[in-house]
C-alpha cells in the first residue's frame, strides 16, 4: 500500500473527493456520470482515507454525487477490456479481497461515527458501503439492492454481517438471493434507514444529525459506540461488565471534561 498523502490523481482514479472541516470529514463518491461505480482504486483509497484521517475527526459522512449513491462495482471490470488504470478482476486470492474490505471496515471505528447519506440507487458494493456506516439517512427515492449473486459472486465487502445484524438471516437471505430492490418505506421498516427524508432535504437532515452527534463529548460517544457495537456478541453478564468498565473510565475523567 502507498504511503503519504493521497494525491489528486489518486482521488481522481478512485472517483472520490474528501473534505475535512474540523470534526467532520465528508467523503464524496464523485463519478456521477457512471452512477458512482466503484473500482479497486475506490476501495483502496477509502482504506487510505481511514489510515490518514486527521486527529479530531469525529464524524465521517459518506455521500454520492448525482442521482445515485452508487451503482456498485464498475461492471467494466467484468469485461476483457477492464477499466483503465485498474487491475484485472480475476483470479484473485483472499489477501486481495482483504485489501478492498479495508476500505469499508474502518468506518466502524469507535472514535468516529460514520453516516451514509443515500439517495437513489445503492447497489451491490454501494449497498455494502451504506451498510458499513454506523447510520443511514436516506432520501425517499432510495433503492437498495444486493446484486452480487446475480453476477455469480457473494457480497464480500463486509456487508453480510451488518445486513444480518439489521434484518436477520431469513430476510438477508431473501434480499441477497432474489437481488430485489428495497425502496424507502421498506428500508425504514427493516431498519436499513434511521431516517427517510425528501431528496431535497437529505443534506439538511445529515447536517442536523451530525450536529447532534457532535454535541456529545468525544470520549462518551466513543465509549457508547464501543459498548453498543459489542452488545450483540456479548452475554448479558459480559455486557453489564462492559457497561461498568466504560462508565468507571468516563467517571474518572475530570468533571469539567464531561460535557462536549
Ligand atoms: N458500472 C459501470 N458503469 C455503470 C454502472 C456500473 N455499475 N452503473 C451505471 N453505469 C454507467 C452506465 O453504463 C451509463 O453509462 P453511459 O452513459 O456511458 O451509457 C451511466 O452509468 C448511466 O447509467 P444509466 O443506466 O443510464 O443510469 P440510470 O440512472 O438509468 O440507471 C442504474 C442507474 C439502475 C444504477 C443502472 O445503471 C444499473 O443497473 N447499473 C448496474 C448496477 C449493477 O448491477 N451493479 C453491480 C452490483 S454488484 C457489486 O457491486 C459487486
């Protein structure tokens, strides 16, 4: 993996933009003419954004430019011509896939809260990117679909775990094997969206959520996320112990630091 700051040329090849404004980093999928199709460069650059995120960033917003959040993997990767500047798709080993998964995994880090702002299509790798985020604010035109099985592959960009955690195994299996589209009402009902708003209000809804998150003290937010993320894998006893540990640590911080 390359070291040092991400160059403009790398952002361009990845189809990404990054804007950091104090405690908020905004990652924009910026290839609207291809409906923000994703390539290996996109996933690797996402990983590097995670590795090089400035200290003090507490919220990461992931958004897509244009009518769609993301149409998933760039389908040209499945053709003999491929995509200029990108590796060939196959054959590949697990280490190769691990490098791509790194682009999504860091969005679960406890020191940040990640928010996907999703409008229009979020397909395959695009759906998994939304699932990789802690929270999903969606526009009422959202269309989620896990298309991988239709291409003869499995969803392998870390999406199967959050999908099952959110909707359960039977619904996840049904969504993946039918590859059908989930529209806004169902997304809200299934818990795939924390909030559904008109398309025109998406930016404002995300801003409001970000402001609310930033009102909580950083160490409290991190402890809360750690605790809640661990809960599904813990017994009640383990989780109660984790609550005690986190609380004792927070209460040992100077009182003046206990507000945001
Ligand atoms: N890969 C490469 N190019 C794409 C992709 C993609 N995944 N999706 C859209 N594009 C391109 C189209 O080829 C088209 O290019 P052109 O203008 O040169 O013809 C342009 O983006 C616009 O696409 P349209 O289909 O015209 O846009 P529309 O808004 O009508 O439809 C939609 C959007 C529904 C997303 C459609 O493009 C589509 O079905 N794309 C493929 C989705 C897909 O199957 N992705 C793979 C998922 S599996 C995975 O991610 C591992």
